[in-house]
C-alpha cells in the first residue's frame, strides 16, 4: 500500500481577504478622485458664479434685453475719459486765453459734479441706448458702422481755430474800456419796469438790500415777492429783461452809426486796440479787442462767426448785426488748421478704456440724434390733429418754493426809511430824528391818499408816489406792488395788520412801522388757500354764461393770465404726456377736472379741435419738446428693470 503525501488544501480564506482589500482600495481611490472632481466642479462653479456676478449679471433690463455689469463698468470708464479730456482741454483754453477763468471754473465745477454721478449716468445712458435702438428699428432709423467710423475720425480731429480781434457795439451800452465801475444796479432796474421783484429774490447780486422790502424777515435776507410772483420760486435765476425792454430805435441807430464809424477808423489805419477802446462794449475791449480763439461752432452769433470763417488770414468783416441786436466787426489774426491725431485710438486704450465700448457709446449718440430728428420731423410735418386750449393755474407754492397752506393777500406799499436808508434802518436808534421825519412823511402821504375818495384815482396816485417816494426801489419801480403773498413771507410787523381784521379793496393801511421804516400800504385783496380757490373758480365756471377767459384773467397765476389763459393751438407732444392726455380727452367747451402738478392746480378748457399744420411758434416749441415728450411716453410704456445697486454705486477710482 502506497502512501502519498497529501496535497495542501488551498488557503481560500486568505485569498478572499486579499481581493476584498484590493477592491476597497480601488473604491477609496475612485471615491477620492470623485471628491476631488466634485471639489473642482464646486470651485469652478463658485468661480463661475463669482465671475457671472461680477461681470455678466444684469444691472438692468429693457424689454427683456439685459445690460451687464461689464457694459455698465465700461460705460463709466468711457464717460470718465471723455470728461477728463474736456477738463484738460479747458485748462489748455485758459492758458491760451481762449476761455476766461470764470467761465472755465463754472464748467469745471459742473464736470466735477458729473464725475460724482458716473454710475447712475452710465446706467441711464445704456438704458436709453438699448431702448432707443429698439424704437429706432420700429421707426426705420439705423446707423452704419461707416457712420461710426466717420464720427470717430471727427473726434480725432481738432477743429480749425481762428484767433479774432473783435469790436462789439451793443445798443444802449457804454464802451467797456471807458466804463467806470459802479455798484451793480438793483435787480428791478436792470430788468426794466416790468421785471418782478420775485425774480430779484433769486438774484443775490441785487444792490437793493433785502432789508428794503417787507419780505425780508428778521432772520432772512430774501427780498419780497412782487406782482404775480407767488408761483415763482425765489431760487430762480437772475432776472432777464422783459420782451418790451429791448433797445429803442434811436439806440439802435446810434449803435449802427458807432459801428460804422469804428469800421471807417479801422480801414483808415487806426490801431485796433485804439478803436476797440473807443467803441467796443465787449469786455475784450480792455485787452485791445483780443477775443481769443474760436471755432466755427462758437455760439456768440452765427452770422458773425460764419463771416469770420470765410476770411483769409488778416481779413476783416464788415459791420454784422447779430440776432441779439449787437453790431460786430472781426478780424482774423491767426488760423490753426484742423489736425487729426494718429494716436487717437491708442490714447483711448492706454487710458484703460475698452475701445469697443467707446464705439458703442458713439453709436448710441449718433442713433439718438438721428432718431430725434426723425421723430421731430414726423410730429411736425403735414396736417396734425390739434386743440385750442386755455388754462387757469392756482399756485400751490409761494415765492420761496414753500407750499401755500393758508390765505394770501395782495398789497402794495410805499416805504419811508430813516435817513432814506432801509439797509441800516435797524441800526439807527429809535430816538434819532430821522425816524420821526420818516413817520411824518408817511403820515402825510397816508392822509393825502385817504383824501382821494375814488378808488381808481387813489390806486393810480399810490402807484405814482411809490415810484417817486418809496425807499424800496425794487417794488417802487412797479408802483409799490408786492403781488400775492402769504403771512409768513413778510415780516410780522408788516403782514400782521393785513391778515387781521376786515379790509376793503384799495383801502389805505398804516403807516405801519417795521425794522425798515414806515410803510403806507394799499390793500388790494385777499384770497383763500389754493384748494378753496379752485372750488370757488369751479363754481364760477359752472355758472350759466361763464367765460373761461374772463375768469382766468381775474384768477389765474399762470403767465398767460393777462391773455385769458390762452395757450394757443396745442399739437401732440407739444406738452407733457399728462397734460396732453387731459387736453385731447376734452370735448369743445368742456372744462377739465382739477389737475395737480408740482407748482399748482390747473383747470383746462378746449374750445376747438382741428386737423391743421403747426404754425411757426409751435414749430419752434416742438423742435425742443416733441422728441423729449414722445420719448418720455415711450419710456413710460417700456418694461424696464434697474438693479438697486445702481443708486448705491460710487464712481470708479481714477
């Protein structure tokens, strides 16, 4: 019997354990790889989300079209570059004498303010650009890339400049080099007899002191309002002459003769500086007539500038009468030809500006101009449905721009100040004889006026005395008229007697003493708070046979009140959309419901509706308002979303 060595049994348990460990290692490896992949994906997603949030996220949408943060940022950089370019150009113009420092400083201040609102301005520009692109497509308006290229070429080219010697002869003005400096006249004097002291309230340059009028309270230096000024804010610009205060025929003839004499002297060989000193009313006369460098777009006077740019070097114009009535002569002493900058694009890109964004901004500007021209032409050409409208305004703000919440009084006054000086009246002791003298004058004038029994004659005599006797020269030029005012608009010593008790129209009140002297007051009427006035006017309009124009003439605070509230013919988009909607919804001889606006409550009437062409005065208005009003209406209908980030954004760091 043979015995064999038994075969060793396989170690199955050990082999199984090894395979399991290998599988676990593979799984762990794959798991680790998966974690890395997931981490990478998460990181990539985070980076992508951050990039999207920083660059591609919309800051606004216009009818579904998004404007990204990158576009917004690029537009800000473009605007900043353009503003800084203008600022640098201004400095060069001042250095060369082409622009005076005062003008440059004013422009620089405005541009610096623009820099502070770049984020908001850039967002608005992009929104308008996208929306106007959509509207232009509907209107068949487009801009080619060739047009953009041409515009960029023009931007890269400095315009021709011409150095000019000038002589201006303004009718009624004194030659500038001969004028003796004097204190600036009162605002009412500079604006003519029809100018309102309300306007002078906004002109701090008036030499008639605020204390000369009853509207200047003890804590304020603002002049009083004048006739009809209740609707005008006191912060208005310095008054401008009324249309009726232009030069007389004699002044015009004299100016023409002086200009002709100046031209004859120049042709005879008299040095320009000598002639300018004798004849020119322009400030350049003090510099020998040197007017500096101008371009063909200078706005001083189109005809004169056009003639200058037709001249050869050292050529001289004849006498050119400007649109403003001034007679001008000019001579070209230097010509700087146009010059194209070959590094225009490189300079823009070197400043960190995305040139594609710069082109896009130019494209939007050109498109806006072309769309504006197309819409204006469309809205002013041919027969258009129009309405003949009338208005009554009830002012809701006083001369200081504050809401009118109570009644108002209309009055005129004659002021008698101690020593005739309302400026310093409050500093003159009460025991000074000049106070007693002022009171005696006031008593005498009050007695004189009360002795006149006929109200119309009394009012006429009051106005006459105010012009010749009143120490308040501002209101005195208007017959003492202060217009409508609230109790708080005047110093208490003056206004309290007017707002207490019952007074008759054309009643003489006073003399009333204030810190400025003694006032003889002509009470001209009172009226309730605005809403009550509107209710009363509506009742008058509802009466049988009521005349809208007559009621407007008696009650309206609008500038056209003297014409019965006649607004003339109104075409679509001549006025704001809200007013237009009201006017075109009215039937002939129908009066609107009260319409509340920022400055007052309005009532409108339409007397006629016709299809007609626009007249010359309408055309002038529509050329400035038609596109603005049309576009405002289109924008109001558009679906526009803006991110709150826009309002909170700060300008980019320079």
